C-alpha cells in the first residue's frame, strides 16, 4: 500500500462499485422486492463510514500495521457484501 490517500480511494471505489452493482440488480429485477438490496446499500454505507473513521485515527502506534488491518477488513467486508448481492 502506497499511502493513506490510496487506501481511502480503494475504500471509496470498492464500496461505490458494490452500491452500483446493487442499483444495477434493482434495475434488472424490477419485479422483485428491493428491501434486501436496500439493506445491502445501507450496510455498504455504514462500512464506508467505519473504515474511513479507522483510517483517520491519529492515536495509532504502528501505522503500517493499522492500515494493513484496515485494508484486510475492507477486503473481507467487501466480499461479504458481494456474496449478499449474488444471493439476491
């Protein structure tokens, strides 16, 4: 990971793409109930807020380790959200 700016961009792009995928699913499936899809969008927004808060923490002892943990958490939570989209 190059720097904090790149990590913030990664968080934004990954979760933005997930939200976009949900919107595409909603458009291609207008006859299905969208409550689960809306819940995925809400979860993605909460995830975004939590990860950005963690990135902006100032009282971190080992910044490199902290940012690596945030990146790993982004991957894990992103995969779970994608799995939920695929299950719709």
